[in-house]
C-alpha cells in the first residue's frame, strides 16, 4: 500500500477508479478498509481516494496532540501528492468532523461534502465522557467494555447481526491505544456550528434515526445552518449507517454527487437551453 510523507508523518492510502475525485474519511477506530465494499461501487463513477488517517491503519501513529485542523492539513497535503485540486469529501463520524474542518480551512478544494453520522459541536457531558474514555484507553489499552461496538449500530441490527458487531469490536481493540486516544481527544471538544454558514458548496447530510452515539439533533442543526444542505434521515440505521443500510447509503451518495457534477459542468444549464 502506498505511503506518502505529509508534514511530520507518512500516510497510507489507496486510489481506485476514474472520474471526479471522491475522498472517503473513516471514523474513530476504523481504517481505509471500512470502505472496501463501497469503493467497488463508487469507483465506477469516481476516482476514489481513501486514507488511513493519522493514528490508524498502516499510517504513522505519532503521539498527540492531534486536532481537526491537523487532520485537515494532512488531507490537503495528500491531495497535493495525488495531484487532486478539488474533491467531493465524504466523512463518517470522526471523518465527518474532519470533512467539516477541511471545508472551513481549505474551501477552494471542496467540490461537495457528504457528512454521515456526525455533528458540528459537542456538548459538555459528551466532552467529559470522551476525555475519560481517551484517558482510560491510553492508560490501560482496550478491554471488553471499551472495545464493545454494540452502541455503534442500531439495537435491531445488533440483535440480528451479532457476528458483525463482534468484528467491529475486534477492529476497535486492534487500534493503537495512543493513536486512538489522541484522535478521540481531537474530536471530543469543538464547536463550529456558526462557522458552517460560510460553507457554500452542496452538502448531503446522512443520519440514522437510531444513532446512539451521534443523535439526530446534531444533523438537524447542521442542516439549518449550512446554506446548501440536504438532510436525509434513515430509518432502521444507527451510527454505522453505511454498514447497516448500504444500498440507501450508496445510492443516495451517487445521486447527490452526480447532481453536483452535472451542475458544475453546466449540463443542467445546457439542458434548460435546449428545452427553451
């Protein structure tokens, strides 16, 4: 797998397909392989770039502190290396936090945003809980409780697919504790809801109605402040919406990206002229 030097680390990444660029950013405890089945679909229409974010997968795992802006800077440098000027940026959970920060810090490089199971701010109680979790994992590593992934899916999915939940837990437990803790702290305390009003690109927000980690209210709040946002609430889906409802996820994303690309290339404008 190719690794590239960005700032103080080397990032692992994979690229597949042709077309407008689509970046896929995984969540906390994940790596680029969470997108394996999605890439098989998305790469038919897009040049898909998926990195292992700093602290995860086969990328370097330096000691913290990390920050959303540092993750965003890593992505900007990776796009430079891949000769990608602008891209659709899709992120889930922590990846969605990074996607928002990337759009704020590097607006000229964003073609559109797809924000999945994420939010634009963190409440005081959640901040304290994430900080305690980061401290425990950094100090003691993972145990059966901190690796437990049942709350990352809907209760119904957890009941019907215990083997999938167990695999998610194994993935969590395989993470480097120090990298995980540094990333958890980085996305545990932020609030840029007001700033999002400056993001003028099209945005698709995908939210599971049964999300136990990032409740739907955060997505509603983002949809109200982002000027060009579309919000899709998905029934029978928790935090791992792409895994729980893959067809809805992939079809919604492809339809959205296709519409953005048609608009930006003037196809829709030209069709209107023909009709006149």
